[in-house]
């Protein structure tokens, strides 16, 4: 079985806006778990984008404004560092919302096979394959099995 990378999983979870796709809108009505999973995917992508932007900007500040040599208080006073702190705040808002969505996903039962697959895909996204390689492979295998069952109808 081909290994599903995190990048592919995230891309697959958000390939198109869920509610804008006429084919998916009825699926969301049939299983609200799909909307929660799509929202989680949006949060994962937003967090990754914020982290990249934060990292790039922190590097720029370090190179051009001696940011790494400043105390936390001095850094807060640096006008150019405001964006860095705003990015950091937004990143942590996304993280807190991700936790809320995951808690909600535990409480909302999947009503369709697609919903169960989406829930398992969220878990696969969060499990680090380097830390739990066997468990991650079993999970990906189960997702693949469910997709095959879904295709058979």
C-alpha cells in the first residue's frame, strides 16, 4: 500500500471549499462530521501557513533588526516585530480552535462511511508516523479498506 503523506492528506482534505462544491453539499447534509473535518483541515493549513510566515519574518528580523539579541520587552517595543506577535497570536488561536474541533468530533457520530473515513483521516493527520510507525500504517490501511468498501457501495 502506498503511504499517504501528511501533505497529501491535508491537500485532499481541502482540495475545494466544501460548501461551494454542489456534489459535497448533500454529503454534508447527510453527515455533519464532514463539515467538522473540513474545518479542521482548514485550521491545519492556516496554522502551517502562519508558522511559515512567522518563521520567515523572524529570520528577517534577526538578520536586519538584531531581533535575537533583544530581550522580550525590547522585542515587544520594536515596531517591526508587531507582525511577528500578531502571527503568533493568530497561530495559537488556530491551535485552540483545532482542539475544540477535535473535541467536537469525538462527540459527533459519523452517519456515513465518508464521515468515518474523514474522522480517521483527521487522526492520521495528527499521528506522527515517525513516533508510531506501525500504528500509523494500520490506520492508513484501515482508511484504505473503508474507501474500498465505499466504492463497492
